[in-house]
C-alpha cells in the first residue's frame, strides 16, 4: 500500500515524468562514476602496495637469509 501512495503523489504529466527520470539518471550515473573511481583508486593502491612489498622484499630477503643461515 505505501508504494501506491508514492505513485499517486507523482502527477502523470510528461514534464514531471521527464524531470523525475532525469533526476534518477543523474543519481544513477553519479553512483556509477563513484564506483568506477573507487575501483580505479583500489587498483592503484594494489599496484603501489605490490611495488612497495616487492621493493622491501627485495631489500629485506637478502638480509633475512644472511641472518637465518648462521642460525641453522
């Protein structure tokens, strides 16, 4: 029943329908843009963290191997 009340409140004039549709499209496109931005930022973060881990791993692994070998 609450859905019907909401539908009754919107007049059946084509101009109002177009405005409502355009608002929905704007909101939806804004949502898509935000999701795409988040995905791009996450990919950049993954690449940067991967590079950081690779670089630090390249520096730290030889040090670890030097310290671990005498212990064994």
